[in-house]
């Protein structure tokens, strides 16, 4: 609801005589109070009460009506909310009503709790006698008012507009309130309550429906879709469609007309700061800093290189000195001399000298000769390998095993290095061929690369699923119910079992010598693996998939690689980051503009099984025609729409079209809106209370004490004074 400035206290209360009545329009939305005979109410505020706690003292305070949002930061409102004295349009919470009346009389300038002026207060149509009795008890016993009168707000609004010439003596008043709507026939200036009709639908439901639709449509902006803002959007952009079905079809088709009827609510949005290009001075400064850092790194690298060269030179000098000493040692004393130095043979020292020399030349940046030329032959490096074991001493056997290990390690390192070199060469050759294909036809090459990536991904995932299924197999039976690794490797498992059986049979014949020959290790490898023919192919496919993925990432900016998830989880794409723009903070209001006010004519859209405004008018006319024939034409010729929820554009046209569908052909129908649907009820009551005969329509406090509640049940004022 819109924020209303907190009313100030009136200072002329004592200037009015005691016979001047006070007029109160006790509406479900706003509370209006003023003096009889004036054109506008003195005090207007929301008819709600809130009781928050002070954050510092913990004291509970009572806030009636609107408040300053800046002051609410000192109160804890999490445990309190706005409370109204109304249930639909009937007052039933008189503790809250007492707070509202206290605030209203205090703002009018009344001192204390004594109000010595007659009171005219509005109420709903056919107000229950219990609510009327409690209101009379509150005003008489708490505030000591001398006399009191009750009147229907819609009837006062009709009488006020009748005085302005907008409607005639006989007519129909349709009041669209906050939570309820009424249709009241007026005959000879008096409302006929026996023929009135009520529906539990009003402006509150329209606002709530609009808030729900916007919250579902824009869940990310729910904190911004407050009740007060939705109320403003409803009154500013809402309208009633003349033909609801045609209007919906118009928005379904789209087009220029639907776009013109669409409204946009721009939420607060701060554009991201744009980075300005650096100036020439900034570029020069950064370049100088970068050059300075580079010089420092170069100096550190030179110092490290110099330290490394010194270490290698010292190590080389030590090895050469050791070789000179070894030349002077006799042959029999060589093993004892070497045991003290940590080396096993003279050849090992020579090999260390060669390696240190190569490292020293590399550190100095000199050209290093080919390792094949520098290294001695295998027989020179490992002289004990080809000598039989029975011709060697225990020390030499130990040295032979060490030489075998060094030889195997060196050869394996050479093979791995050669393999990496060949793979790198093959990769470069493949990339060069791919680049030539891409330059010939970029679009075709990109499409072929995407197809290849998709096929390889499916192939690799299929292998993963098959392997995963194999872990849940038992023998030849696949427990997962599908074709898995267990069924696929039956032949390989049989071959492995055959090898194991053969090895066990040979072991039982005599001494266990398994592992003494190289062939035994090859057999062990065959027995220790599943002998899957697809393992090598799988590694090749995974390597090719990695190469294709890397290639796609380089040439296709829209490509997003799939995440490596588990075998039983679906592959999902990584979320793409997109910076928020101004359009992301816009709330578009299109079909909601007329869909929400439509519930006044079709309450079943929100689950209320009651009649709409046009049907309510037809029911009231039908009830009235039973009592008096020939009055329908006079009633339909003067239909007044009042209440705050009738301010929607197109309300009168839609209501006239709906009533015309109910009435006979060429029946006189005229629907008009009140001059001020919000204030006309109070103005009509103020004009009524200013009449000289008004005091005859009230009942005094003495009558209340003598006649009691039964007299209030039969009490009705005459609106035609």
C-alpha cells in the first residue's frame, strides 16, 4: 500500500461547539475522521496496528497507521506484523480498534479519553448486531460520546453523487472495497438491504494475485516485489479488459499492439565499471618495473649458474684426484681403497667423470657431444655382465647385479625417451596436417572435429561402463543384467587360469625356480593382467580424445569440455558465466495488467466460488423486481460504481457490457463512476451529519443503557432527510 505521511495533531478542536458531529469513515483500508460539513477529512491513516519491540530497551511500542521507515531501524519487527481490526469487512478485534480510535481522537485534538461530540461512523452492509453493539459499547463507555449513529458507506457515497447530479433517485450502488464487494439497490433515495448482494472479493485479492504472479515469474527478485510496490503497480498499470478472451489471445499472438500494452519496471541496477585503457605513462612505468624485475631474475639465474659451475668443477677435480690416487694403488689393494671412497669399480669413477664433465659443459653453455659418442661401449661400462657367475667372487657377483640393474634402468630410460620423442613428433605432424585442413575449409574442419570428439567421447564412455559392469560379475554371470566386462573377458580368464595351472604343475615336479629366467617374468606379466585386447586401444582413444579436446578449445570459443564424472553419473556441461545486464533487472508486466483485475468479474480464477460484479448487479435487480414490478429499467439507468478498487481503467465499460448481457435487449443501462470513489463515502456522511435533522437519527448514551442490544438490532437511519 502507498506510504501516507503521518498526520499532524489538530489544534482547533476546542473551537467547535459540542453539537458539531464528528464523522468517521471506518474503512478496511484507511481510517478517515473529520468534522461534519467540511469537504475533506482532517485525519487519514491506514487502519492497521503494529507492536514491535525496541532493540535497546526491549519495550513494546504501539504504532498505528503509517510510520517513518527511517525510525523503524530502532525496532525489531521480526516478531510483529501489521494487524487489522477487520475480518473481511466486519470489525471483530476491538482491542485493535481501540488503538485506532485513540490515535484518531488524539490527532483530532481531543484531550484525554473524553469526546463530547456526536459521532457518525460508517459500517458495512447488514453489519452483525454483535459488532455494532461492541462498537457502541466502546464509544459510549470508553470515550463517553453523547450520541451515536451508524450508516452504510456505499449509501452515503450514492447520496453524495446524487446531490452532484451524477446518479438519480432510483439506482444501484456497486461498492468494490478492500476485501468485499457489495451491490445495493437504492429506491426513492433509500437502500433496500433485502435485495443487496455481497462477494468476498476486493482490491486485496487483486494485489495478492499480482504479487503471486510476479513472484513466480521472477523468483530472483522476490525481495523487491513488496506488497507496497505491488499495490502501486496495480493502481498505475492495471486495467479491466472489455473482452478478456480476446485480450488474452492478443498477448498470445504477440505483435506490436501487445508490445505497446506491456509495461517494464526497472529495478535498481548499477552498471559494472568500465576499465579505461592505461595511459602512455602508465605503460612506460609498468614496462620499467617489468624490466627491473627481469634484470633481477637474470642476476639471480647468473648467480645460481655460477654456483652450479663451481660445484661441478670441485666435484670434477675431486674425481680426477681420485683417479690419480687409484693409479698409484696396487691391484690387490684396489677393492679396499674403493670401499673407503664409496665407489665399486674404476669404471664407475670414469663414468661419473664423464657425466660431471657433460653437466659442466651444459652449465657453461658449451656444445655437448652426442651421448652415443661419449659413452663407452656396453662391454666397457658393464664388464661383468657377460662373465658367468661361477667365475666371479661374491664381491664381483654383487657388482654384477648392480651393473645389471644400471643397464636395465638406462635402457628403459632411453626407450621411454625415444617413445616420448616419437609421440611428440607424431603429435606435431598431426597438428600440422589438421592446420592445413582447417585453412582449406574452416567450417568443414570444425564440424568434422566436433563429430570426431563426439564419437571418441561415446567410445570411451562405453568402455568405462563395460568395465564398471565387470566389477559386479560373478564368474560367467553378469549380475547387472547387461553385457559387461565379465562376459567379454571369458576367453582371457580361461587363458590366465591355464597359465596358472601349468606353472603350479611345473613347480610340483621339483625345485621352485620360477623367476630365475627372463621368460618367467614375461609369463608373470601375462598371468597378472586380464589380457584385455582393448587396453592399448583404450589408451590410444583417450590420448586422441585429449588431443581433439585441446584442439577444439583452441579454435572454438563456444566449445565447453564435459566434466570427468563417475561412470554412473550423467555428463553435464560446466556453467557458463555471463555478466548481468540492465535487462536482468527488469520486471515485465504484460498479461498481468488485466488478468489480476479480472478476478473481480471471475472470482473462480483464484478459487472463490462466488458471483462477479456484473452477476451481483443482476442478482440484486432480480431480487428487487420480485418486490416491485417495472423498477428494473429505473435501477439499471443509474448504476454507480464506488470504492477504491473501481479506479481501474475500463471498469465501467466492462461492467456495462456484463450487465447488458444479463438484461433484455435494448434495456436502458447507464454505468457511471463516483466523482471520487475513495472520499465520496466520507463526504456524503459529512453532508448528512451537517443537516439539522441529523440529531433525530442518532441514539444517545441513555437510550443505549435503557434499550440495550435489541434496540440496536432494529436501528436504521433514514438517508433521505
